[in-house]
C-alpha cells in the first residue's frame, strides 16, 4: 500500500472515531485539556510512523494502542509532579458543579491497576470485542478474558466494601 493511501486511511479513521479516541484519553486523565493533548500527540505519533505499519487492517487497533500509551505516558509524567487528590480539589473549588454519575464506579475504576482499567474501559465504554482488545494491548485473548474477570471482581469488591462502610453493615442483609 502506498504511503498516501495509508495516511488517508489513518485520517479517515481518526475523523470517524474521534469521539471514541477522546473518551478513551479522557477516561485516563479526567481532564479535557489533557485528553485533547493526548489525542493531538497520538495523531502526531501515528502520522510519523504510519508508513511503517505492516498490516493496514490493524490500523484501528494500532491507533488505539498509541492513544493508550500516550495516556499512560502523560500519567507517569504527572505522577512526578506534586498532585492534590480529587476530593480536596472538590472541597476547595468554589464553583464545582454537581454531577450525577456513578461515583463508586468512577472511583473503583480509578483504583484499578492500569492493566485492568484499560480492559474495562475498552470493553464497556468503547464496546470493543475481546479480540480487538487483545490486538490493541498485544496480549493473548485468554489473558484479556482473565484480566477482565479479575477486574470485574475487584470492582465488585470495591463497590460492595464502599456500600458496607457507608451503611455501617452488609448490603441487602
């Protein structure tokens, strides 16, 4: 395949799936500006190396992987900087808007190790198949299944524990 054709396929993919790529980046950084920076940097990286892509049919998985890696790179960089936890920021922020999202799920996802969190996000928020996820993460499909079930179990335990501590006892019993 010619270089211009690969570049066209990549730009068409990015335009068609831009919301999904943005959501994926946002799910890591929880910040609009950082998510946009991740997408911009991912596009730059992809355009620089698209010509080395061996299988054009793997373009989508390849670009998802770039977004994931770029997100993780930014998180590593931010960990080196001094950070304030989210609850403190919400308490101090005078104009914080109330949001009605599943706070327990969001916090549970944030507490998962990255190798589990990315699978949950790709599977349930991006509606990708286990095969697609295994291609994106360059892992065996059975490894992805195992991590998915383990991640779901960890989430369930975290949410149940949170419910017990709030209610001062067991849920439903």
